[in-house]
């Protein structure tokens, strides 16, 4: 058990080093995210000019929601893990893992955690620069239980997002090009994950239905706990339970894809 | 000029044949673009479920604006995106040599080698959004208004093209232009917002300094409120200005190009 832990700790540390090499790429991406945040502030600011609250929330809590989502994206979101896995399969680099006592999912997840640590730290830099301009809009709730429920929801969300990216990466066993599927899925995730707008602004029956899909737990659920859009601890606990179920389902799908994919895989060369 | 048209037609024919070979790919990418356009329209729809006006624009005025922005972007994706996207990679790998040896203007050859029929197909959807919004607004533009709108959309296409050429030309200096295209998409997000929503520094930066807002606002305003000489003149001026900057940056960058092939 301990030996296994050390094995993946090293994978994590190597991941950390290789991601620090790409710190400028993350920094540039973080910088451009500020422009996206500017679009959000301008659009929703103009929408709130005509009405004091939208969906029961004032401008401040709504903008806080989008700021938190931006931070979460860099801390727990899957960036290009699907492409990396796809490349490893396509280029045959995956072959080295087949002969070693390494679980490929855990190995990739260790690297994912390292990458998110670097990208998460780097998004704080542009946010700190923008802080004087946005701090007047930020409005966080103060209940302590949000932290206690928010942390497990965030951890499960990270695992959920990585599992989805992992499954898309494994599709390379069947398809030569997965980019189209990934971007198609991103469009669905951006809506049903609450990245375009808070999901509670949708008609009640759509919002209720969305809670049974995994996308709801990718961003909206942890974001809504932290920013006060979800207020009932019992509802949140039930949500964490559903989130855990989706994680298990996705882990099962990932394992099935891995086993079946390897049957199709041909390792060539020495 | 005629020779370049012949070259472009040959490239277009090659792109269509290639698309017919990879039909599955064509369907997936058409769906990708269609989904992303739907996402933007859904955002507008959700916002207007809770408010009646955004910066003085009604729901269908806003949809006409977003439709116009999408129309310009679909044309860019259809006619130039793949070629310019590959330009960044080709500069890094040295494959850009191929374009230097071709019998035509280098920027023209590098920009028009590939057409994306999926982008062009979705321009019909974007055009449909504009028509539907105009119908909902009970607009009855004359032939001259439509011709002016089309002309302004083409000016917008020139501006978008110029921004993309400038962005991708960064590869001549940085070697790797990976991720720079993300900057283009971020900047064009502003083109889906009404000009009146911008205040203070944002107004100066995105309305006056960068052409990201005017490209869509000018044609949309023209079709909603009628001909405005100031808007048209401004759009033509910045289209010429940014196209000039793009050509300058591209050829300055080209001087730095050193082939990477053996």
C-alpha cells in the first residue's frame, strides 16, 4: 500500500515539474480568462441594469458565482487530459505502462492533480491583479457548513471531471480523431455544467432534470454550495450522494473502456 | 487576380473532395459548430427570460446582433480558419517552405489553402438566426439595406481575418503559436455584446481601440435602425487599417522565418 503510494507520489512530483515548465501557457490562459470574466461582468451588469435581481439573486452574488467558477475551472477542471491520453495511445507511448506494475488511471490522475495545482496557483495571479476592480461585487455567504460540504463536493467533482476526460481519451482505441467529440462534449458541459449561466435560471423542470446528469456536478454543484445558490444542507448531502454515484458509474465505464480498448490495441516496435 | 481566383477554386475543389472522403468528420464538426451557436443563443434566451432589456436592446435585437457576430465568425471559419491555424504549426515545423514555393501571393496561398464546408454550412444557420430575428422585429429592409448589411458583414470578415493573421503571425517570433488562437476566440466574445453595455475603460479598450465590438454592432445597427454614415465610414476605415496592419505584421514576420527542414 505504502509502496504504491510512493509510486504515484513520484508520478505526481514529475507531473508537477513538467507542468511548471508550461507555467507560461497556464499564465497566458489565465490572462485570457480575465477577458472572459470581463465579458461576463459587462453582459450580466447590463442585464441587471433593467432589473434588481435575476432568479432571486442580485448582481453581486451572480458575479461571485462566475468568479468562483473561473477559479474552480483552473483548480479542478480537466484541461487537455483527454488529448494527452489520446496522444499516448496513438503514438504507442501507452505500451510502456502495459508492462509495468502501474495503474494507468491512477498514474494519469496523479499527473492531473499536479497540473491543477500549478494551473490553480497561476490563476490566482491575474485574479489578484483584477481584485481591486471586482472586490466590490464579491458577496460570499459565511456559513461554516458550506466548507464542510463544499470540500468533498469539490474532490468528487475533480474526480468526475478527470474520469470524463479519461473516457474521452480512451475513445482513441476506436477512433483516430477524438477532438470533435471532445469539443462537442464541451458545448454540452458548458451549458449543463452551469458555466454559461447559473443552472437555477433554467425553467424549474429542466433544472430538476439536470440534477440527475453528471454535468451538474462538474461545476455548478460545488460552485453553488460555495456561493450560496444552494442553501439546504439536506439537499446538498443528497447531491453529494448522487455525485458519488456518478463517479462510480464513470469509473466503471473507464475500466470497461480500458479493458475492451486494450483488446483492440496493437503495440508495435521494441 | 484571375489566376488567384483559379488557384482558389482549385483549393476549394480539393477541400470539398476531401470533405466527401471524411464524411463522418464533416458531420461531427458541423454539429460542434451548431452546438456552440446554440449555446450562445440559449444564453440570450435564458437572460431574457428574467429581464426585458440588455443595454437598451430587446431580445430579438440581441439575437440579431449575436446572429451577425456568428455569421462573420462562420465565414472566417469556413474560408480561412484551417489554413491560418495550420500556418502557426507550419512555421514551427518548417513546412511553411511549401507555401513560399507556390505560384502566388504568399499570404493568399497560406490563408486559402483549405476551406471548411462545415463552417460554411453553419453560416446558413447563422443567417437563419438573423432572418428569424428580423422577422420577429417586424423589419422590412429594402434591397439597398440588405446590400449594405452584406457589405458591412464582409468588412467585419476582413477585420476578423486581420486579427487572426496578426495572432498567428506571432509564430514567426515565438516559434510556437499554440494557444494563441484561444486569444482570438476570447476577443471575439466581445462582438456578441451591445456597444451600449460598455462603460469606462472597457468602452475605450473594446469599442474604440480594438475593433471587436464594432464588427457586429455596426451591421446589426444598420439593419435595425437604418443607414448611418458614421458607422459605415468607421467600419470601412478600421477594416482597411487592420488589414494593412495584418499585411505589415505578416511580411515583417516572414523576414524572420528560417526553414526548419533539412
